[in-house]
């Protein structure tokens, strides 16, 4: 090992020591343990090491086109080129709250243009560098301000199952009390409302409940309008606080209004809420970290205060969000012609996902794979739950080189004409081989 | 009843309030010397020509994949950014004990470093470890470390107001008397807001004490290239500390030297004792990033990476940086000359001795108030001015105003 050269070194020992340990100190990082990788990371790592030519990774977060790659919407590409040729762009620090035009449009997407909350000016929108950042900011806002008497520390209720990074985000914000509410029922292969309500009924007042507005990760199972009505009634009665998620893949329904309906609904009931949004998928802007935190307040007299505190928190997190992606989204959403074109392109994404679901269902039916596969086409969006258990999922990755999320969910867009048969066959085998 | 009904209005951030007041001022000859960004002689922000060029290249590049960046960021960005700070031929890099995390600007880099240190430095979750920031310092340092969970953020002596220079004795005194293992936030060059940097000899003294007392080195490098116009010269302190065997963090910002203020391009460079320690540190950093922004934005990092890894573009960028630094030096020279020509009371050598974007003029709060109210020249209450706010068109007015202020207001 090369020894470090120190200018005018008085200590001859450094020439003798094995590892050039200057000054005889241990590393200040000596006691730092290797972090356990997230399941997602381990999965990806295993996939990368896999040398089987037919391997398929169905656990990714992006939308893949038929050729197996992520891609850029044509409209977005054009706009990027326009923006890069624009002589009037000003390289300056954006406001900590982000681009006004972007937050305005993002708010409209979530609440609808004619929302009373918007008209009454009791809505705060903050641009954030991505979806995780939006959740983080919301968590920090709650911790700092939910209970002014003491730093509020929960509880926060997350669905079972949920994105495994959510708990960590709240904890990083200083909220330690994280609990679960019943959501996905393996037997029913869907949401079990009764048990969900039971859990929330028992939640202490002022608990925060994190609910997926659409495209629930990782199950893809969403609540119906009726279920929302029942749940929001409980939330209001039990004085709980809703934190809604419109994650990246939500807009893969292609219908913005449909995906955001739960947010409209809660706001229309006069509720206060937080909502974390992402625009990555539906604009193909994965690398651009385009997120938004929406806060609907009960009184507009609080808007300036909450806004100023949000800005203060942002200053100590990332100071200002990045402009690039937000600019593109704002440019699209504020131009009706662009919106039409954008919706067309997104429609193709959505239709392809539906088609793959149908084809997969057909293949499985033809193969005689046990179980009912109708749910594949009853759900929509990017992820679907195959119903495979842990052992079967492991079989798929170990023996068939097909990688699903541990929960048995898969990203349908990663399935294409070249691997559909193999994947269907693999699922069939996983279900029929005794393990 | 709203759950937010107890939320108090936060105090406005001083520098933003100043900009607001400036914008609302109707006076035709108003001047804004409070802004923290580069301005051309026309008073406009400047898109670096090399950045414009690279942006076009990127936008027309068909081979780019449009995926989430890895959690730690764009690999080419991280390594080329660290090289800028530590030097192309840095032994530490060759020994594979340098790593980096792409972050949301300099603030993001400070934040990630602070979060890591709070969790893993000096015991686990030791929120009592003192964090020392210079007196004065960039106003956000306090907030970043406090919000990361450190209970004890304190000032170390730095600015000697009476002599308008570095209070070396005070600084060294604080280094000697602070609790062992304290964390010190050092400005790599072009100290904000005083513009006063330690000399090389002074850095050597500082390093000696820090090594002996096992204090943690956390550099904040937001102005590399802006201090002297030369990247390597501006990185001398950072590289010296590395050569002395320190483990350290260096939060780098490319907002100013690339003019990428709105793309939030930052890098936390980590220098560890060896590759194994580095690996473990990076694994924990990933967890921290995962719960903050998860995947950083790619646009700005791509621009920087493409520029730094192409000899031609790198050379062009260095020229662009020198252009900015030279304009600042010119304004310094001219302001001092004009004040001396006017016979303004006091010495004004500090205007040209101070380094970087900012100058601590020495104007007291009453004088600052006079400048703002009577002369419509906006500067921070501390007397800090941004040299970039000066132009060939307004420099006479500013010089005359300072002269009048110093003469009439004590």
C-alpha cells in the first residue's frame, strides 16, 4: 500500500506503520458499520451479477418502453431544446418554495382549478426535489408545527405493506413513532376495509395517516370512492390528519383527474391535509427530481405563517429546489395545446400497460396457471400484484432469473414482446412446482 | 380548528428581505449590493458560455438514458468534482480513500455531512458534539447543523472588527480550548461574509492545532475559482489539510463558479483514512440520502461532469471563471482608488486585500442605514457588500455615497 508523503514529517514512525496511519489515530469512522442495503438494492445487485441471458428485472421504478429502455416524451424533448435555446433564462437562485408557475399548476393538478380551497387562498404549494423530498418536507413541517407545545413525534400510520423507505423518511425527520394500519389482504387479494377501519378507529387523536391517493405501492390496489368516503368520515371524527401520496407512478392512469380524485374529495370535505406529488413518470423526467408538497389549510389567515416556516425548513434541507424539471412541467401544464399533446403521449403509456396486463392474463390462463387472474386487468397502472408468496418469488429469481419485488409485485412495463412468454411460463412454474 | 393554528410567522431571511426592499424602491439610481450571485457589468446574471454550449450538447444527445440517477449521484460528476477540489494527482484519490455524494447544492452537501456526523461521529447519535462556525459566517450554517440535530452550534473567533482582519490569536485560542473532537466548519477560500482568508502560514498553524486536538475538519467550498481566478490556488487550504493526513468532509457548491444557481449542483467530498472506512461511510450516506431526496437531479451534474471531463471545455470553463473573478478584482481596485481619490476618511486597503465576492466594508449599522435610506444603496447590516453589484455605471455613485456616509454619519 502506498504510504502517504507528508511534507516535513517529523514522525519517522509513519514510514514504519503499515497503513500510513498519520499521527497514530484510528479513523474517525472506525465504528461506522456498513449499512444494510435496502431490499431493492440487494435485488438489483443480484440481478446485475446474474449472467443468465434471459434474465428479466421486473422490480424497477421507471416506466420502460417496448424496447426495454426508459425514454423521453417527444414533447418534453422539444421543450428541453426550446429552453436550452432560450436567451432569456436567468441563472439565479429560485425561491426556496420553487417556481410559482410550477406550484400553481401542480396545485391545480391535485385539487382541480375551481377548488374552493384554492379560491379561498388557503393552499400552500412547495416545489421539492422529487417525491421523497416532498414527503420529507411534510414530515418536517408536521414535526415542527403539529404540536407547538412539544416537538410532535407521531404516531404516523403507514399502510401495510408500503414503500419501505417511508418509515425511514419520517424517522429522519425526527418522528420515531411509526405504526401500521391493515391494508392489503393476501386472502382477498385486495384491500380489507373492515380491518383498515378497525386499526384507524384505535389510532390516538392527532395521529397522521399516510394514504395513497392512487397507484398504491407496492400492491397497485387502490381504494374506491365509497371506501374513501367511509375512511374520511372516520378521519374527521377521530381527528386524524391525512397525508396523501400521489407517487410517481400515479399518473400512469393517464387521467390526471382520476388519480387525484381522493385529494379533491378530502379538500372538498373541508379537511386539512398534506399531499406529496411527483411528476417524474408521466413526464419521463426521472432524473429531474420534480416533486411538490401540497398543504391545504382550514384558514387562510395561517397561509403566510405556514409558508414562511416551510421556507425556513427548506433552507436547512436543500435551500432551493432545482429549476430544470419544474420548468418543463410548468411549460407543459400552462399551455393547453401542450397539455393535449402530453395527454396523448401518456395515453400510449397507459394503454401499453393495460395491454401487457391483458396479454399476461391470457398467457397464464392458457398455461392453466392456478388462481384467478382477473385482478391483473382489474387493477391498472404500473405495478401489479401477482399473488406469489416469498418462496415463489425467490424461486423466480433463483431458478428462472426473473426478479420481482419481494411482495410479489411487478412492474408491468418491463414485460415486452420478447420476454412475455418466458415470464408467463416462469410464473406458472413458480405456482405449480412444489417448493 | 387548524392543526397549524399555533404556527408563528418566521423571521424573514435578511438577504431576501433586502432584495425585496430593493425591488420595491422606485429610486432610479438604486444599487443592490446585497445579492449573493454574480452579475455582469450590465448588472445582469451571466449564463457561462461553456454552460450554454454544454446544455445544447446534452439536450441533443440521443444516447442519454432517462433514468433515476443512483442515490449517491452521477458517478462522473462525483469523481470529477472531487478532483477539482483535491487536485488531479491527489495521493488520497490514488489511494482510493476519497468518495463523494452528489447533493442539492452546497446546502445539500452541508446537510448530508451534518446528518452523517450527528449519527456516527464521536459516538453514536452524539448531538452534544459542539459544532463551531466562524464569527461571522454564512447565516445558513447555523440552521443546517441545528436542524441536523446538533444541540450545540457555537461561534469561533474569526473576524477582528477593530483591525479589519483575521483574529488569528482568537481563532487559535478557540481551537486550543474547545472540547476534543469538536467539529469546525472552515471556509476553503473567499470567506463569506468577510472576504478575509488565512494566509498559508496561518492555515498551517490552524491545521497543527486541529490535528493535535483531534478536531473534525468540515470545509465549505462555495467559491473555488472566485478567490484568485485560479482553481488550484483557491484549493490550497483543502489540499494542504489532505496532505497532512486529515480525514475530512468538503461541501462543494458549483452554483457560483458554474452559474448554476438554479440547478442545485453540489458535492460532498469525503476523505477517509482508507478505502474500507470510505466504503462503510458511503453505505451510510446512501441511507441518509434515501430519506432526504432519494435521487438527486441530473441536469446540473451532467453539465458539470461533461465540462470537467473534456480538456477543451474544462479550459473554456476556467476562462469563464477567470472572467468573473477578474471583474470582481477590477471593481475592488476601482472602488478603492475612487475612495482614496475622494479623500474618504479611513483606510480602504481592505477592499483590495479581501478576497472573493464579498467585502466587509467596515461601515457600521448607522452608516448602513444611511446608505440604504438616503442613498438607496442596499447592503447587509453587517456592512457586507457584493462586489458583483458594482458596475462601471454605478461605481462613482457608490463611491460618492460611501464618502458622504462616512463623512456625515458616525
